[in-house]
């Protein structure tokens, strides 16, 4: 892990570098914010520890510039100013933490260690997310008709969820759940998945296993409890006719995903039929809702979101 230390005082930089040595991190040095930004162009750092008062570019300007480039990069401001105004300005530009001068070196090490650990975990999750999305795209690549399906379903589902005033955290989980909702299909043979021949009952049963397979694939993730409803239950129906668990109480945002999934399937072309227009697909969804197989509120939210975003129509 690499820490960038930004301070115009050489002795202060030396003191802080020695204090960080027990952590076993690589430390880069800069005398002001401009030098720090130049160094970050050369190689990435996992945390920035910066003084507040410096020539050329001070700590507040640097923090603002860093957060514009990478909002998740941890930035700790070192300051002798204890006034509330200074800390408020730091928070406004995105500072993650503050340390008062003179610096308690033990506290410094603990704060830096904590932020670096969170950064490491975040990067690991990003890599895992990328790997999972590669798997999803590999599934979609098996059939030209499903290319981009996950991204489109996520976009439509978010349109609907916004109409229901979902929180930012719910939107984030919904987006990832929608992208991954068909990941279980990675375990289904290509000749079944393509559906270019009439499927036998055994083959249909195999396809219906994909929500359970997807649930098992995501089980090791820390986010599994939040993503599980979207992956396992996106084929559940309020009348109990869905699968794999035959639920009747299906979370509303999962039903929004279900509606978005069907909408994309209907408005996408297949070998055996032309795509429906957006209004035609919504009429199908509304009929399903009237007959109890979809939530009327979810279908209304999807329609409202698509209209608001001017996204009706075939892809």
C-alpha cells in the first residue's frame, strides 16, 4: 500500500515518515498540492496525508482536486487549526479525517491503518465485482439476442425504483442485483440456453434452476444478503406461481426488477419474433399485473420511469 505525504516542511515530513515506518507502507513525498497531483499522475496512492497550510496549493484545494478524480481515495487533513470553520471547510471539500498538530503518532498510525484497510477491502470488492460482471457478459455472449441484457434491465429497474423514492443505498444494491440477476445461467449448457429448439420439460427445469445457482455463486460475498433477493427471487410472482421458492410476499424492488426483466425481453428481438414496441410491452405487463402475476405498483413505477426518461421503445 502507498501513502502520499504532502507538507511543505521537510522536518515534518521526516517525522511523519518515521512514524509510518512500522506500518510497512511505501511513502511518497510532496511539498504542496501541485506536486502531489503530479505524483498521482505517475502512480496511484491508496491514501493522502496532507497539511492544511501550504504554498502553491493548500490542503483544501488539494482535497477538492483529489475527490474530483477519485471520490473514494481517503484524505486525512493535518491542521493546527481547531476552529469549527476549518473542519467544516474540510468536510465540504470531502476530507475523510482530521488530525490535530502536534500529531499524536500512535493515533496517526491507527487512523492511517484503518483507512488503508477500508481502501484495500474496497479495491478487493471492485475486483470481485469486475470478475462477476465478466461472468455475466460471458453468459450473455452465448446468445446474441441477450447481449447487454443485464445493463438494460439495471437501467430500466433504476428508472422504476426512482419513482418509488428508493434510497441511494437501495438503488446501489438494485443496480448490482440487476446486473447479476442471471449470473446463475453460467452453469447452464449452451444448447439449452440458446433456446433455438423446442425445450423438453427436463431442459426447462434446468433453466429454472438458474436463480438458485446464482444465489450459490454470490454466497461468499459480504453483500450476498442484500443482493440475494434480486438474484434468487426475480422470477417469483405475487400469486405464488413463480420459482424457485413459490413466494407470495415478494419485495417491491425485486418486483420492479422482474418487470424490467420482462420488459427488456419483450422489447428485444428474438429468432422467433420481432421486438414489441414499448407501449405494447407495457400493455403485456399491465395484463400480468391485473391477473396477479406482477405487482401493479411495480409496473406503474416502471411505466412512469420510462416515460420520465423518454426511454420507451425497442432497444
